[in-house]
C-alpha cells in the first residue's frame, strides 16, 4: 500500500482508539447492521509506529524463517525461489477485503495479524472478547472477532503452487501418510512432505494421541488432501496443496452454513477446545476459528504468520 494511504489508515486507527497491540475489538456482531465501506477496512493494530518498509521486512524475515528449505531471496521487490522463479512481493496496491481474498500479493498475506493462542495470553490480550475454555483454564478463546478480519485466509495462490505444486498430480507426488490419533484408531491422513508438513502433523497427532478426552473432536476428521476450490469461490483450498486438515465436522462451526454472504454480520460460534488449537499452533498450523469467516474444523500449515507476530513482538520489545 502507498505511504499516504498507510498514514491515513494509521490516523483513522488512532481516532478509533484501536491501537492497543494485542486487544481484539470488543464489538458484538449485529445482524441488522450494514457493512462499512470496503475501502475503509481497518489496517490491523500491529501497524503501530512501524513503517511499511519495516513491516515488509518483517514479513520477508517471517517467510525465510518459516520456510527455510526455500531459502527465499528478495531481489528488486520480488520474492525469488531456489529455481529462479520470482513473484511480486508487494505491488503497493490498496485492496478491499474481497480483493484481498481474490487477488492478494504476498505481502497482503500478512495484512491481518495472526496472534497465536500463546501470544494472546497476558493481561490485555483477551479483554472483553475471550472466555476461559472449560477444558483448559489457562487458555482462552474468542467470543467475537473483528468484522471481516481473516488472518490466514488471504493467500497468494502462486506462492503456494510454487511451493507445493501447481497441479493435482504434482502435489500428489509429494504426499505421505500420517497416522492420525492411532490409539483412538484414527484414519491415515495424506499430507505433503514439503516443508516437513507431514512431520509437523505427526507431531500434532502424537501429542493429541495422549489426550483421549479430546479425541471426540479429532476422530472422524473431515479430511486432508483434496484438490478442490474453496466452497463458493474459484480459489484453491489449502487442502489442494496437502497442507491442511479438517478435524471432526460434527463438532465444528462454519460461517457459510449460517450465511453465504461474505459481508454479512455473523455471530461467532465455536466448540473446539483451546488445547487443540494450542497444540496445532505450536507446530506451525493456524486455526480457521480465528477468522471472522470462521471454519473451526480447519487447520492449515502457515508458520509464516506465527513467525511474523514473533518478529513484530520482538521489534516492539527492542524499540
Ligand atoms: Zn479445511
């Protein structure tokens, strides 16, 4: 985005008093309200006093540390892969929430912050918007989420195709089985070996395998690899890349089952215990339950988003 519009957004955020770094707005969804004008979507709070250049370098640093096998380079504003392929990193365009979903550049993937559960802990992290999870009093989950903010749902498709494969066949060649909750006789899940996603998912399974009280949420999973678009869109799901899993559909909530309209005011709903989210996040998976367009069965391997928040936190601490 341009510097001028960035400053404008920053000013707007200041006026709205939304700059508290880790606080989710306590706004309660109201079905009657019409959506705000798309162009005035709030830049997330982490923008704070960092310049766009700084945020861009935080994002690049996060990509490098999250995907070390790709040894990314940034050359003339392009993200360069080991085979020489380069993709635009930041085209400087401001996008509406819908355009962020439909055609984001790579930097746009970091537009909405994704604080992990671990990062959401702390005195001001959960004020007004979280409840203690009955399954684990130390962890908290949201009661509502900021309007249209979908951290992790913004994906540059070329970036994922370049990493995981651009056709069903190419992705399939790199899949490996993961034994899912073997003590509970769970099924085999097929996920990609690229970026060690299969190892990360096996580590998630090994931990959750020891917590039988959580198995009802995990067994009978909705699936892993499937080459398919996201329901109601032309965008490929991360399931297409073998880098996402759905846990038990019957214990899950999905925004589209309530309202098909992307701009609708939704009441947030979730039944997935925080402990499950905490384990997945620790192994690099983000949770669809943190999206305004919630999909609480869905976990996908996006360690760059978790890494980005760590980089931002670090930069804030040393300021
Ligand atoms: Zn899913």
